[in-house]
C-alpha cells in the first residue's frame, strides 16, 4: 500500500565515504532523525518509464520502503546498532525484471558520553623518578565513531589531594592519558611527607571542546622509596694482575624493570654493567694515562627512555713506580759569554716523572754524565736536586767555542734517562780594530776620473772571533770629506773597506784630499777604548786635466717679431771653461743662413727679415769649442720662435660664380662665404663680414655669421627681380687696428622650380660676357692656334731634309725657328 507524506519532509541524502560499496547507489543518512515520517531519503535514479512491481528487500527491521520512485524510512536509525544497510530495489521495466542496489550509510552524531574503563584507578610512583616519565596510564572509551571528533578523547586533572608540598605534583598527558611527575613533583616528592595522593581526573570527547560530553573518575597514587643512589667511591691499584673482569661496585633500581648503561670518559669496554647492576673492570688501569674515572650509571626503561638522574661512581687509580723520569726535550741550547765568572747560571733542566706526584716515586736526582770536548779544568757543574747548570771555572777565556754536556736524571728506584745541553761560548768585544799603518798614499787621481772609481782599499785587523759583531768593523770618514766627494764601501767577509769616488773632481777647486778614516765595532767594547791605532789618514792628489767648455743650458728658447730689421742681436749664448781657455762659437743646422753668431762673443743675430707666414719656428745648434783643443766642445739647441705681426689682410676663398639664390626668397637658402687670414690667431682669429653702409644693399641682403671664418649671404627681402647683383661687403680681421678687404661679389638671383633649380637664365650684368659669346671666342682662339701649328710644321719639313741614315739623324739637334 503506498505511503503518503509531504515532500517538505524529504531529506537530501549525503554521499558517504565510509563502508559503502563503490558500485552501489550510496546515500548518507544521519542517525536519530526526529522529524516527520515517512522520511523520504532519495529519488531512485534512471527508473524506466512505465515501471511496475517496485519493492525493496534486505531490511529485516522493516525500516525502509519505496513509493513512486522514492526510497523512504519509517523510523530513526542508530549508527551504534547498525552503521550500514544494503538494500535491493526490484522492479519490472519493459516486461523485464530489474534491480538496483542502494547502500545506506548512517552518519554519526555525538550521542554517547565517554567513560573510564575503571572507576577507581591505582598507581605507584618511585622516589627519584624524573619528570615526564610515565608511571601509569588512565584509559576511557566512547561508543561514537572513532574516525570522527566525537570519539576524540582528552584527559585532564581536576584536583589533587593533598596539595603538599605542591598542588601541581602530577601531570596527565591530554592525548595518551599517561601520568607522570611534574618538575615540582620530581624535585619535591617525599614519601615521609606524603605517601599517598588522590587525584580527580576528567575525560572529554570532541577533542576537549566546550560542547563536549565528559565524565570524571578518581585515581590513587602510592609514593614508595627507592634504592637508586650513587655507590661509594672505589680505589683500584694500577696494573692489577687479574683475572678479569673484576666486580668493583653495584647499583639497583627498586621498581619497574629497567636496563643499565655506563657513560663517561673511558675507553670502550673498560667498564661494563650487567642487567643486575653489577659494575665490572675488564682490563688493567694505568694511572699515568688516567688517574681517576667519573662513571655515570644511567637507568632506562626497556624502550630506552631515561627514568631517573644517573648515579655517579668515582674510580681512583693508585700509583706504582713504573715510570722513568724523562726530559721534555732531548737537546737544550744555551749561550754564555767568555768572561762569565764562577757560579753564573747557564740553564736549568727539569725532568718529569709520570708517577703520582704525591709519592716519592717522582723524586729526581741530576748529574753531569759527560762533556765533549774534554777539558783539563772543571768548567761546569749540575745541582743534584734542582738541575741548575752553572759555570764552575773562574771564566771561559781560552775555552773551546762550544761544549756538549750529557745530563742524567734518575729516580729513587734507579730508573733514568738523559739529555744533551749544547753551550756556545760567546766571544766578547774586548779587542778594538787597528790599522796596520797610520798613513796610506798619496794616491794620484786624474781630474776626469769616473764617478765610482775605487781609489784604494784598506783594512783594520780585529782580534775577536771572526764573523761576529765583535769582529766586524764599521768605517767612517771623520774629516777631509766635507763636500762628500768620496764614500766608503765595506766588505763584511774580509773587513776590507774601499774608498770610492762619488762626485766629479775639480782640480781648480781642490787639488789634494787628506781623508781621516776611523774603525769601530758595531758592538760596544767590553774593556778598553779605541786608540790612535784605530784611525788612519788616506792622502789623495788630484792630477789636472784639460776640460772642455760647458753651457748652462742644453736648450735655449728665443722669440723674434716678424719683419724685424736684420742684424739685431736676438740672444747671447755664453759658455764657460774650467781651465779659462778661449771659446769659439759656431752654428749648425741653419741651412738657409737666416742667422749668424759671433765666434768670440756668442751673440746670435738675424741675417734677413723673417716672415712668420713663411716659417714660424727655426731650430739650430750652437757649438762652443775649446780654443786650445778643438776636440773639446759642447752643443745646445736654439729654437727661434717668430712672433706674429698683423701684416696680412683677410681674403675671400672659393668660386661663387655658379652659386645662385631663388626669388621669391626660399627659407633657409643662403650662399656660404668662406674667408682666410694668413696671420696667427691673435690677429686673424675671427673674421668679420659687413655689408657696405648703403640703405638699398642692407634692405635687400643679409650676412649671418656661421663661425670665425664663414658666413651666410641671403636675401633680406621677400623677392628681387632675376638678374646678377654685385654685393659690396668688407672682411675685417680681429686685430687692433684691424686690416680689411673690400669685395664686390656677383650673385645670381633667379626664379626656381620646386626642386630649387633655376628655371631661366638671369639677366646678365652689364659689361659681362654671355655664354654664347664666350663659346665663340673660345672656338675662334682654338682655330687660330691650329693654323699657326700647321704653318710651323710645314716650314720645318722644308728646312730639314730627310737624313741619310739613322745615326746621323740622332746626332743632329732639333732646331727651333728664331
């Protein structure tokens, strides 16, 4: 029987992903529907027209039905009872039985309250447990869909009784429900103060949202003591004979099952710990390698989580005298001076013993075990207890320059080692350098000797050790070299010094030098002082040489105005001769003989008037020759600069006969006029164009400057009759007073086509030849020349008969008519 209901009660089905099969028609239906029934769930899709016999099966509770192509429910659904329904809808279409599978998935609503699995929970916490280490766990369940937030549970603590020594002794993980100590709880937990706590706890669904369902419970926590503590320190003797392993200590955790591990600065497997907490030593110890060990014993849960602070075990290693004393280095080096007296400390050697410094095992004794080379007298001693090495002799004068000592160090057991000490005996500067003679020379040196010439070499002898600062000699010129004519160059390998000429000699200025030379050591004298033997005199005599003349300058610059009267003195070149010999002057390079020089006075004169426009610069050489020796001479370059004078007028440059201007006037059309001035820039730098002072000329024409030498000539009026015009203007230079040139320039004015070309010939200027007349004159002139040439060649042929032979013809000259 069909069921009736309002379409307003239809619920649009939601597609579900849950447990419904993918090939069926899937609809999602919320549980606990409290609306009007029948509750229309969905319209069956793709039903054929005229179907009949519509029915539904697979519903044992009689909840579902079909009517007019719709699937409906007659009562609410409960997801906790049955989360899915698989219905089979059957019908007949076109006389053929058909079916459709419909999967109904019931979606969850939060309609269940979470509940603790146990109403009263109990736990035990051990003293010493670290914060955050769970010692128990609370659990709850919720019947809602576990895949939704409806069953997402959160745990918490509501109250703690008693609240001593803190109200926040415990912490419950909101997600896992694991119970652990807080930082305050781990640090203040004391079973004597409080041995039992009662906690009120809560569990919420919906991830703890304010709208969540919740329930509460109680939990009792018992506090117990613990045997976990650091064991007493252990003292072990080094090099124990064994057998190994040796048990040395033990720890124990009195609580849940744990595992033990050892941490610390010790070789791997030197110490180990068993599952029962017994600590073993597995190999002999060496106190010199490590005299004590700090071992941390870590207690962990089986999952590796540390649950308490590590216990500490201190292992101290006892000493045995098993180490010989050793020096930090095998060889030492020391230096003493040869005048060092008895008792002078040279060096302290210290050996070290790796045995325990708190025992007599490290007491060391020192002795001198050997000396090389041997000495007949006792030179050195070593203090038995301190290792101080000192001088035993009164001094070291006359001793070898180096000794090698062997020093032995020995402990109370007789274990020993040795080192070597190299002692260098340092020479002291107790011998001043002395010259073998007090005077050297005289040495003759020509006046023209080259700079760098060695005059002589001398040497002062020093009795100190060769090669040391006490043996080296520094030489100095004390007097006789006030003008720094000479310098000294010493050879450090031999202590020899050379007297070197460093400036040019002048016989006329100084004919003899007496150089006082002193010898000193760079190191101060220890005994005595420098005497007369450390000073010597070097005498040098200068031999006269005839020297050539010299000029004060190598290049002379002279300026002369162009057009100056010839014969004027323009410069005087004057040389000097050290020997006061006469000097003769001459010129070289003046090929055109524009100049002359007085051979005695050196006065330079012009021979002819000079033109700057012809040549602005003349360069020549002046030679000054020694009057007694012509091979001695000196030259200098003389450059004569010709100064410009305004002696040239500007001129118009270029051919303007083919230039024209269009009428009516074209914009920007002009004839460019060019000019030139042969003078220099100061006179002819800027050239000025100006029209004649005539009203008609200035009305019809205009000059516009372009630059210093060019200007534009253009029409100043809209139009002019076509003809050739004479334009009067003046070109002036920029000198003061200026020079100028007056010019009458013929300019053609004609009508032009669109391309700017003249369309007709302009009216000829009066008196000027036409093109036709010019062509006629040219042809007539050429005809006359042709007639004259014909007559000449005919006369020549009659006057000169054909020669008889080629040879005689070549010997006769060609005769021109008189």
